[in-house]
C-alpha cells in the first residue's frame, strides 16, 4: 500500500472516520476541521503515515470546542501565530512603498531585529499554511 502522502485524496475520508471514533472515545461532538486545517493536513508530508494522522486528529478532537471544529492551531501548535507586539502593528503596504521606506518605518517604530525576524518567520509559515517545506529562502515575505 502506498504511503499516505501519495494518497492525499484519502485524507478527508480518514479524517472523518477518526473524528467520529475519537469524538465517541472522548465524549465530545466535533463537527469537522476548518478549511485551513484541512489544507494543512493535505499538504503535510506524513512521515508517520495513517497512525500519525489518527494521533493528530485525536489531539484535535481533545483541543477543539464541544460542537466546534478542529482549528489549524489544534493540529500544528508550533506554527500558531503570536499576536504582534505594539511596535509591529499591521503595516498597510501599497505598491509604492519601497524597501527603504519600510525599513525606515520599522526603525521609527523601534522594532527590534528579533521582533522583525520572528514576524517574518511567522508570516512565511502562515503563508505556507504550516507547510514548512515551502518556507524557503526563495520565498518572498510580506509583512501583513
């Protein structure tokens, strides 16, 4: 039988089955997974195959709200995006904002290099919907 990463079309059916199984086991009704979570599950490499998927769905059932849906953060807690600090408030970027102007804006806000690096990494992970394989040096990052 081919590995799960080669049978992406099976993932939604397996997820449904595992949600039913673990909802009963944990006496909790879960309606499903969010579209963001489903996309991340379908893009994940699954080195642990079906057993890893089942464990992840069980974790999602445990963490999800009763009558709620499994969120991306329930499945991949290491890629949750922390709220930005005050100095990293959202930046409205238009196409005329040059890199130099953006750097000056960040300096004016007293943004530390560590904050900027963390924000860039969070944005890259969010953009790739948790697929860390697609977060490469060649990706273009935009502060959101």
